[in-house]
């Protein structure tokens, strides 16, 4: 069962982790964030655009709206600073949204369609957990790419966030 306080904290964590990663990426060698890599999303910016698109898709699911995406690989913001601004806005939306929920709304089951067209059904709380977990996973992909430049990635673990609070 998802509690409102937990959801708010997780949404704040997700935003914090994004901001820590964005700041670290700005200190990488010029062009590194756009450098082609042998990954599914082709670059750091490509991977973070995927996180952004998935956040938009699941926001639509939470609201019971159609999202109009046919892929999770769209690069909506190829310019890094534009991506930071857009991701920060959607992160704030999730923080605000979490604060508006109740145990009852988190327990509510919603039907939706995956981008593939396959139908699904999850509680709002489970959808929210997926959103947080998904971004953590792909921030890890980006962090791994730091090693291509012999630079240690930032620590974006939940325990670091919790101890910093």
C-alpha cells in the first residue's frame, strides 16, 4: 500500500537524482553527452529523453488520458538544457501529483495500453513505483557511460538522498 508521504519522498528523490546527474553531466568533456554509444538509446541525451518520454506516457496513464506516443525512443529535446527544463517540469508535476493522492487513489486500478498496444491494468501506486524505478534504472545506464571518459559518475542512490535530507 502506497502512502502519500512515501510517494512525495520518492518523487522528490527522483527529481534530486536527476538534478545530481544533470549537474555531473555538465562537467563531462565537451560533446560527451551527445557521443554515440553502443546502447539502446544511442547516447546519454538519448537515454534521458527516453526517461522523459516514459514519464509523459505514464503521466497520461495516471490521468486516464491518451498520450499519442507510438515509441519510447522519441528524442523530444535534443538540446541538453531544454531536456533539463522539460524533465524538471514533469518531475515537479509528479511531486505535486503525489501530494494530491490518498491511500484510496493509490489503490485504484486503472486500465491502459502500453505503447505496443498491449492492454494493462495496475494500481496508481504501482504505476508510480514503476515510474520511479524506471528512471533509476536508466540513470544507471547514463552513469555507466561516465566510465568511457574515466570519470566516476555521481552517487544518486536513494540512501544518499535520504541521508542528505
